[in-house]
């Protein structure tokens, strides 16, 4: 075989996945604020340290037409989620699954494109393997709010700054934060984002703000 005919690394990875009975991961619509930081992949799990990050990750697929589910979290602000781009009409909420969290999560993965889970304090290896296999089979995405072993990437909010509070007056209007994305042992990627800006839009700090439409 000539050098030009040699398979690329991506082709080899796809062949291995096919031999293992797993479909190759496919890119999924990702919120534009994460450009250069993260590209969501079907069949993967991502862990985040805040519900704000979970909503931001869910917003990309949701705005693209995906059905989503949120399990075990009463922290979801519906107004903020809608402003971020989450389509509430295609979002299923299960605030308190109790001890049935694993069964509920697995069932939603079977029918939804994205599932956000408030991860329990301890997740067993068998549970991780079961959910991982279901995600790969269905091509879904799990966003774990909390620690989740063997995540594709871990996202953390650092250097958070609130805007809008003066000396003893005013109210919180916007929040800037450094988003750190860690994938395995690779160097972390970082970007400064509004989470959200004064117009309730999630965007890169250096990007121009979205103009607010006047209301007559």
C-alpha cells in the first residue's frame, strides 16, 4: 500500500469502533459560545460543575431540534433556559426520580437526544458502563451536573464576575466567567464567556452584544 493510500487516524478509529459494534461519534449542534472550546459528540458524556453550564450545553442541540430531558434537578430556571436557547416545548422535566434515577435516565436516553442529570454523590462503575453503552447505541448525550467517571470532557466555571451591583445599590444583571474544558490529560482549553450578558444571551466576551429589540 502506498503512503497516500494509508488510512488516516480517524478512519482507523472508525474501523475499530465498527469492529466493537459501536457507531463512530458524530458531531452534534453546539452552542456557538463554545466554538474553539468544545464540540459535542453523539454517544458521549460531559460533566459540568453548575446548572448554568448544563443549560448552555443543552441549548445547542435543543435549538437545533433535539428533544431534551432534565433529571433530578430543581435548579433549572425555565426563563433563563429559554433565553439561552432551550426549547421548553421539547424538554421533559423529572425533578425528583428518587432511587429510580438510573432507570429514569436510561429510559430517557432511549427516546431523547440530550439528558441532563443531577449526578448522585457516588456512581458505580456498572452504572457508568450501562449508561455509556446506552448512549453509544442511541447516539445520545448525557450532561452530568456533578462528577461522572470517564466523561468525554469536564467543564468548570472559574473567575466568576457579576455585573450590575454598585456600592450598596443595583441588582445583578450579567455574569462573566472563564470556562475551562478538560479532556483527559490534554491541556485545558479556556474561554471567557458571558453566562449570560445583560440581554440574557450566552456569548463570548469578545463578541458583539445582541441588540435588544424595542417594544412599542
